[in-house]
C-alpha cells in the first residue's frame, strides 16, 4: 500500500495501473514519479511473461498469437503496481 508522503492519502492500485510513469495525489496535488522498487523482481516478471508467451504459442494456433501478446501485456500491467515506489517530483 502506497501513501502520499505529504498528506497520507492512499494512492490506490487502480490509480497506479493507469498512471504508468507519474502520478498526482488527488488530495493535496503533490506529484510523484513512479519508480521501480525492485529491479530483479521486475526482470523476473518480464521473464515469466515471456515464459507464458512461449507456452501459449506452443498450445495456441499461430493465428491466435495476439492472445499471447495480450496475456503478456496483462501480466506486466497487473503485476507492476506491486513493485513501485513513489519519488516526489522536484518542482
Ligand atoms: Zn497528498
């Protein structure tokens, strides 16, 4: 659970999924950059996404390759917010 350092407002998972690179606290308006907390974990997520891709390409018809792509994208997007920290933007 991430909170705004200034006002303690909770930055929700949902907000972080949509924010990608930077986020603004809804309550006090402070801006944060979203940084990756744990690089090895980040790489593990990417690696497992490719592993899933390989597996799906093995079992799916090649015309359904886009499903595999969606799965990879989904995996990364869903897992990323668990591996983020907020870095206050210097204004
Ligand atoms: Zn705040």
